[in-house]
C-alpha cells in the first residue's frame, strides 16, 4: 500500500470524534483457515494501534463498535471468547491507557454483560476517569434503536412526573442518549467492504462523513486511518446549505 504521509494531514481540520465499525475479523480468520476468535485476537492489536495513533494525532473521542445487541445470536463459543478477550485486553492495556492519558468509557446496556466483563470495564473506567487526552469509548451491547427507545421511555416518564417540560429540542433529546456530552462524530469508518450503519449511532451520525474501506479490521493500520482522515478533509461539509452559501 502507498504510505500516507502524516504531514499531509491538516492538524487544523481534524475530526474531534471518529467512530469505527470494526468489521471483517471473521473473514480474515477464515481466509487463514483459522477459527473466528483468531481474527478477533488480531483485531485487538488493531484496536491498540488505532487508539495510539488517534491519541498521537490529537483526536479527542474514538468510539469503537465492539459488540452490538444483535451479536448475542452468534455461536456461544464466539460470544464467550469475545467477552473473555475483552476482560483480558482491558487488564493488559490498563497501564497503557493510564500512561497515554486515555480515558476509557463505554456505551450500551452494560448490565447484561457477564459479571467479569462488567467488573473489568468498571475498573478500567474508574482508574482512567481523570485522563483528558482522548476518550476511548467502547460500544458494548449497544444499538441505536435500544438507546433511542430507552431515551423515549425516560422522556415519557420525566414528562409524566413533571421533571421535564415539553417540547424538547434536539440538544435536550441528545442529553437522554448514552453519548450525552460527547460531540457527534464527524467521521465514521467501516472496514471490510460492507456499506451499512448496522444500528450504530443513528441519531449522532446525522451529518457524519462516511469512509468505507475493503480492508478487514485485523489488516487496518494507522496508514489506513490517515487515509480516512485525508478523505474526510477533502469533503465539503455543507450541513444542508449550498456550496455558494458556504463561501460567504
Ligand atoms: C466484527 O468482525 C468484529 C466484532 C463484532 C468484534 C470486534 C471485537 C474486537 C476487535 C475485539 C475486542 C475489542 C476490544 C475493544 C478490546 P466480524 O466477526 O463481524 O467479521 P466478519 O464480518 O468477517 O464475520
């Protein structure tokens, strides 16, 4: 692959928030005649490289879709393997997160995760809560429709109890989502040649730029990340306006 020079990236026009749908671990493993978990293990190496590269660049929020509410329907062995991999990775990487001043956060229904996974996550989040270089947000047992339904029900309850005045504006609605306080992603990347959003950050991605690559997640490197950012920087973000209006 042609290497993308880091210097080509305009540091003045970085996305604050990058969201990634990490896809293709299974196919990557299959190509090598290996079980799917082998792909996930290699996917963790990519997570490390991309988190490090993002923090070095000055990205403030990196959200990774690690496990969707639909992923429970995968073979039991794979689900168990993914959960153990998560616990193992969190334990191994905690020091690196602390050293690099990265804050670990999570979005999703964590209460349904195995006890050990919840504990490892809570410990990781607790011990990095003061870090402010970059937020690494893991979407775990997450889906947008789950999140939106939760918000709608909470809003109904708060309105009924009188603690919320209607009508609610967009910012008010955003405060009911699990991404409360986190700016919307300017760039979303999906690997492995799939062109879907798969129930990820539906509300938050209203004006997000998308970058799709056919590279499987275990093969995704920081060079690919730089390419995605350059692609983003070449786009004209119009937010519904015309190109002429933006020149004024
Ligand atoms: C998608 O590939 C990948 C996942 C659903 C899991 C991603 C998990 C990791 C990279 C490891 C754990 C993560 C962290 C943050 C430590 P796929 O299995 O859907 O691949 P396929 O589409 O080729 O089958």
